[in-house]
C-alpha cells in the first residue's frame, strides 16, 4: 500500500486547510485510514481516523474543528481543518491500518502544517 499526502501549508490562526491522502496498491489490505501529527519535541498522536465503513473518531483537541472524510471512488481520505490554532502546527502523516495486524503499519510522507498567530 502506498499513501501520498498533500495539502499542508502556512495559514493564519482561525484559517482552514484541507489535507488529502491518496491510497494505491493493495488497498483492500487496510480497513481504516488515519491522520497522525507530530509537533517538535512531542510524540506522534492520532488526530482522526475513518474506518472502511465510514465511522470516524477524533482526538479531543480537534473535535468540532476537524472533519475526516473519504472518497472511495478515488481511494482518497481528506482532513478538513477549520479554526486552526498555533498548537495545530505539526507534520501531519497519513496512515493505513493493516487488516491482519490492526495496527497503522502503512505510512505516507509527512506534510507540514504551520499555523501562525
């Protein structure tokens, strides 16, 4: 499975960005796609995830501001980020949960999101 993330950038606080992650390869081996982020000096954290059936879950810190969605026809998952805060600044990674291990074993390259105050 290959995951290609895009859509990061620089935005002012209160602004919005949309991240995209296109999946290719043996996509039937994954049953969920998620977005993680890692800020400097901090551990990587799961921001949002969406299962193949469409159910989604979010970190408390982004609930009400971020929305994860998927377009199955395009094998793409999106992360719409609204009301961005400086503390959202991080490298964001797309990840795929492998059916066999139920772990996020597949990773895309990171995309930088920077929110200025």
